[in-house]
C-alpha cells in the first residue's frame, strides 16, 4: 500500500499546531515510501532562525537504531556474532557477570548493565567497570551504556571506528550529512530544556555517545527509511539483508519483567534489536518499528504500509510538556489512502 503525496495533511497540521501553540520550538516533518521522499515541511522560528527542511538536529536516541543497523551489517557479513560476549572486547570484564553479557542482550535492552547518567564523563571508561543489576536476559531495562559495549564489540571485530560505520550510511542515495558527531560545525538547532533536565549537553556532545550522539537532517533519515522499505517490499539489501532486517524486528522482550525509569512508559518498551516495537493501546496501528529521541525526534517505519515518517524537533521531555505523539502517529496512518 503506497500513500499519495497529498495524504499527510493531518500529520502536518499536528506538527504545525504543536509549533504555533507550543511547546515545539520548531518542527520538520517528512514522509517517504519505497520510491523516495513524498513530503517534507518545516515550521516555526527559534532564536530568530526560521526552520528549514534541510536543517540539522541532534537525534539523541534515534542514534540507537543507526548503531544497530551498523552492527548488524557486521553480523550478516560473519565478522561478529550475536552471541559475542562483552569480555571479548573488554578484557577487564573477564570472569564478571557484565563480561558474560552478549551482543544480542546489549542490542535489546536485556543486558542488566547498570546505567549511569547519559552525560556522565568518559562513558568508554565506565564500560570497563560495568556492573549488572539483574541477571542478563531475565528482564528488560533501557540502557544507554550498553551501546558503549556495542561500540567496543563492533570496533574490535571490524577494526573500523563506529564513527566511520555510521558515516558509511552516507553512501546511500539521499543520505549525505548523517554522522556521529560532537555537533561542531553542524549549525544544529539548539536543544531546549537541558537545564531543567539537569543535562550537561556539551559534555554529552563531546563524548560522541554511541547511544545518543548522532546528527542528521530529515531527508537523511527519510532516505534511510525509504531504503529499509525497499528491503521489506522488494528484497533489496541497500542497508542490511532482508533476513537481517526481519531479525531486528523480532520482539526480544515479550513477557519479560520491565524496569523503567517512568512506569507509564512500560507499554512502549518492547524491543527488537535496537528497534522499539510499541504496543501502546493509544495507537491505532502497531505494525511499525523505529525509535524516538529525548529531544522529540521520531523515526518510524511502517513496512506493511510502505511508508515511514520523521519528526525533527529540539526540546527535551515532550510528554512532560503535554505532547502526545500517539496523536501524530494516529493522524499519520489514518491519512494514508
């Protein structure tokens, strides 16, 4: 099922209202199918700067599926195993429960690794001393430090930095500015709400954190989503093999107890391999995968509908500001014809 170019009105209106009436400082919304980008529009002015469709944004946790895709490229090429244990890349963890955590568990938030604050200094030193708070594989808890472990395993297996693995996505048609970055030279929109959240954004950005350090434009993510849709609908392997993509969408946390920082998030915390598989009863359509970011960015792919959407914005903790992104999702899918 392919959406018409004029079928995104409800979703566009939602973004426009959320910018004009607050709290979104700016918003860029776009949609794509397997044939390419179908819609992209920008709304709002922030710090005297009018938003444009080619603006750069800090992705925060939308970084995670990018790291997942890069890692699974190594898995499908026989360079790395989902059974690989963290101690294989971090010898200091040999003989410890943390050292026995597998790549599969790291990618699906089942590692049990204790998670320090996202802006903690030197996360790559912290992973060397990682501890677990529950036996790996027995529960689910969202974990940012796990992605430092993924980075270590990927780099040890391939001899290529995660920065370069992420940069390789720019070889895809339509992707050109995606990167794991400090943000320097990006002219990205300022992220609002960092002081209220107690986040040292400069320290986080400087770390190029593998859980939250990517930057991109809307068209970068839409073009990536379009390539993933072609994998689902036609079997192309532009990003990963169809079998790899299917494996990443398998629910790895169904039925497991959940430890969540916010209990109301429990229904949104089913996980494949870095892909969020939401089951919230507020949603009219559940056949999608993707990820959201702390800054409000959203990347969602609906393979059965042959469509994906991207929301780019720049304010932390949207739910705390009364923003319900289920409204956007519902407006998006019901506008498809």
